[in-house]
C-alpha cells in the first residue's frame, strides 16, 4: 500500500540533500506569479501544496502559477493538451469509520483523517481557456533597497513589539518582543523583511496567540520543527510580497533532514502550522482600524 506522506517527504529530502531548498526562490524576478492558485476558483493553494508546486514551477518557464484539474479545464471551455502530464497535490479528508461493539447497541463511529491526492495541470498546459484564466498578472516590481510601504503597513498591523538594535534577529518569548538589526545592515530590503517575517512567525506561536507548543508532537525535535515552520511561513510571505528574502542558506538544513528522515509526516505538520501562522498574520492585517487600535 502506498504511503503518500513518505512519497512527498522523500521528494523534499532529495532536494535538501542535493543542497537545494525548495521554498527559497528569487521571488522578485517573477512578481505576481509566486503564489500558486486554482485558475477556475481563484483559491490559493496552501501548506505543503505550495512547496510542491514551487518545485514544479522551478523546472518550467510558465507565465502564471495557476492550475486546474482535467475536469475544470473542460468546464472552462478548454482542455488539457494531449501528451501533457499533471502534478500531484494533496488534501486531508475525514472518513467516518463504524466500529461494531458487543457492549453497544449502536456501532461506534469515529473520524479518521486520510491523505488523498489529485492531479492538476498548469493553465499553460491547456488550450481554449478564457483569457481571464491564462493571462499573467501585471505587477510592478518592488524596489530592492528601500523600505516598502505595503510591507511596512502589513507588519505594523500585527502590533508586534519590534526594535532595531544589536547584530542578530531574535524573538524573545519572555518579553514577547522581536529584536532586529538595523535595516541598513542587510544586503537588501528583501533580506530584511524575510528575516523579520521569520521572527514574526515565531511571534505568532506565543502562548497568548497560537500557543504553538511542539514538544508533545516532536519531543526533542521541537526546536527544529519550529524553525522549519518559521522558514516555510516566511517563504510564503516573501512569495506573496514578491521579495527574495535572505539569500543565505539556513543553518538548520541538517536538522531538517534529520527531522524528516525520522518522521514522514513532519513536513506536512510543519507546512500546515506555517500556513496557520500566515493566516493569523493576514487576519490581523484585515482587522478594522478600530480593532487594530485597541
């Protein structure tokens, strides 16, 4: 029987062991097409599927990161070109399982979470789709060296206590504060914001917010898992804002490899919690001004 968790984890491990980091890309070179979404519904893919579709995008020169299923292509009035191969993405489905018991008149019904896969195609692999689905977005590239007003506004909506001092970036749970080096200390604006996104993700895990205690799930690997969550979530935000992030390789790569080799579901958990952190930050940004001022 196939183990989908192990199959996906093996793909990630292969990249990491080859020295590649699947969630690191020069996002500023492809503004507006960094976050994969469904071309039919406009809904963004999330969690592990984002990373998997990024891996697909790296090997192709498609003008947009929109995908459809074979059926959706037909419903949109087009079709997948003959000979094209799709790509697997995954979702969790709750299945109801009835268990008979001699002591109970009615069977006990419990919910079992099952990982399912389905196939999608990039819209560039299709023909006859409407222009609203296939046309690449027109996005103005961001300035590489200056502070970015939309990102600054996004960060301000979090209400996080952020100070610029010292020579390294850290989140301090005891004081619930983030310390960053000065903006000018970074090679680019993207490196500064990517680092700050990383620390903001740690900030979301504080007990007063998402209360992300990983010790029960990962035991001695909890720290490596938290760093992987912060890396993934920061990458999701960098891609969304079309910035490159910090170009330096993470010092935790070997720890990530050890984590994934020992737990085939670890990457799925980390990607899910990374998505949860990003969604939490987005919700803060979408609050009414009066709420944000409280």
